[in-house]
């Protein structure tokens, strides 16, 4: 958006501005793509939907991660891509974790995948699995994650109590805040 003489001019209302950003999504330069994703997410997310297959399979991990983070529950077409990203051991952990959390927030299909990550040896994947499970729509998965969270809160290890605090903060449910306060006062 640009301001001229105190008035706002929306450069994205012009098809040329949107076309230029759409062209940047096909760029060889990951920085151009990241810029275009950010601008389109703010101004015309519908264009991103058409580019998702390209973005979610891009060679650059930062592009894949940013594309995953821009997905919303309206992007149900991306569910198969998210499942692949979450389960692909060749993907960077941060991409897998983001895909796992986003997958969990998008519906029931994650209920089959999440339980395997609730006790994953990688702490970031376990974190994504527990957070995703607590935000999922499956009562069975929520209860399993709740048990893991409760055990982590009461663990003698400071690392596990820190893990519990991170989960509670990431879930963002006000009902968990009382538990977070006790962990923050942990010595």
C-alpha cells in the first residue's frame, strides 16, 4: 500500500501488481518467493492456493516452511501435501513440525498421524505432535496428548517441565494458563 498526499492507494487492486507477485512465486530466488508469499498472504491469499503444489515441494526449505505457515483451514486441498511433508524424514525438522501442527489444526485426518509423534524421540516433532493433538478435533488424541503434557509438567527433569511450558504457551488455551504459572515459578 502506498500513501500519496495523505490518501491510500492500493497497489494490489491493480492486476499488474498481483501479476508481478504471482510471477515472483515462480522465481529462482527464494527471497523473491518469500516476499511474494508474504505480500499475497496479506493481500490476496487466493493466488497462493493455486501455487501451493509448487511452494510445498520447492527445493528451498524456507519456502516450504513459509508456505506451510500460510495455510489455513480453508486450504483442505493441501492436506495430502502436509501429510507427505510431516512424514518425510528427509525434510528439515522445522518443516516437518510445522506441517504436523498445521495438519492437526485442519481436521480429522491428522488423528491417524498424530499419535506416532506424541512420543517421538525428536523433541521438536514431539512438541508439534502434542500441540497439534491438543488443538485437534479427536477426543482420543486430545486425551493422549493431555496425559503426555501432565507427565511432562510433573517430571523431575527441568527439560521436560520446559517442554510442558512451551506446549502450554503454544496451545494458547486460557484453561492451561494456571498450569503455566506453576511452571514459570519452577526453580
